[in-house]
C-alpha cells in the first residue's frame, strides 16, 4: 500500500519531488510557508449588497449526496478525503444552477485543520471557518465564488455564528479579491518554518501590530488564533 502510493507519486511528480515527499513523510522536512488570515463579522451582514442570481441555490451536501457527485472538485480533491471531513463534522456546500454544480465550499466549526501549515486547532465559540473554496473551471470569473461565499456567510450568520475566518495563500490573488468584495478584512499572517523536526510559527497580528512566536508539539495547537488577539 505504502509502496504503491510512492510509485503513484513518482509517476505524477518525478524523482526529485518523490524523494523530498518521502523524506518529509518521515519527518525530514524543510518548509518556509506563509498564510494570510481574513475575518468577517457575521453580525453586520445587513448592510452588504445582496447579490441575486435567479436559478442558483446553495445546497448542503451530506454523505449520500457526496457519493452521487460525478467529478467532485474536478478531481482536485478526493471523495475519500471529503467523507473523512464530513465524519469530523465539517460541512460541505455546493452552489447549483438548476441541476448543475458550479462550486464547492467547506465550513468548519468547532475546530479546523490547515494542512499547508501542518496544524489543527480549536475554533472559539461562534467562529466558523471557510475552507477549499472552488469554482468549477467552466464557471470562473462570473461571480460564482463570491455568491457561494456570500450565501454561506448568510447561512452561518442566521445559525448564530458571529465571525467567519478564511486562510489564503499570499499568491492566491483571486480568493483575496473575493474576500475583498465581501468585506473580509485581513487580521494577520502566519509564517511556518520547518527545519527537520522543529516547527516554528511566526504570527503577525495586524490588530496589535506585533509578532508572536510559538513552537507547537505535534499537529494540535490551541494557541494559533490566540496569537492574533489584541491582548
Ligand atoms: C479562487 C476561485 C474559487 C475563484 O472563483 P470564481 O468563481 O472565479 O470567483 P469570482 O468570479 O466570484 O471572483 C473572482 C474575482 O477575482 C478576479 N480575478 C480573477 N483572476 C485574477 C487575477 N489573476 N488577479 C487578480 N484578480 C483576479 C476576478 O476578476 C473577480 O473579480 P471581479 O468580480 O472584481 O472582476 C477559483 O478561481 C478556483 O476555484 N480556483 C482554484 C481553487 C482555489 O484556489 N481555491 C481557493 C483556495 S483553497
């Protein structure tokens, strides 16, 4: 099984990446990664311009519906991974135009995972977190991601959530544009430095204009979001 995975990875990405990937799997990793943190206050959505597109609706996807989807995320993400996320209580939505799926969007509550930062952490009461926003290729740049996010914000605002957060790669200017259109504001940035087994996170809070450093043990950290607080 393990060998099969390595061979598939090698076929897809070549020798150099396979060696780096295999070393990383057993802990010999070197990373320098950055992530931007955005937030939206869900208590003040009434002033936002309401985007309406007739014939489009946001659908909640449970395990049964997931199994019936063809070409989930255009193959970018797997259904097995989605099932595991659903079983952890994370929620999946899809914007549909009549019967056609235009986008996918996950919302995490209770806790969230950021594989890119190799971290998992609890979310405070009232917080929801967006993940893996995706618009099907043929429907990009017509406002689909913006509408999906807006409908999701409204839904979670109605459910009583007060804050929605979103993590974005600095190079992903398209999601930053979507966030900007919807009034999300950037509240921090996290730089992840990994040298072999040592993990260092440098969190820069835009609230307090300061940096905090922390060194979590394992994948869990309850301190990441706290490092952005005002105090
Ligand atoms: C990111 C993504 C979800 C955006 O979906 P979308 O439906 O095309 O987004 P929207 O149409 O709502 O808005 C896109 C905005 O970004 C702008 N944009 C697109 N490409 C851009 C670029 N290279 N530079 C700057 N702005 C860009 C568009 O012009 C539009 O802004 P506008 O409405 O002011 O014109 C889609 O590109 C995608 O699925 N990408 C791959 C997956 C991904 O990166 N997901 C996010 C992280 S997990």
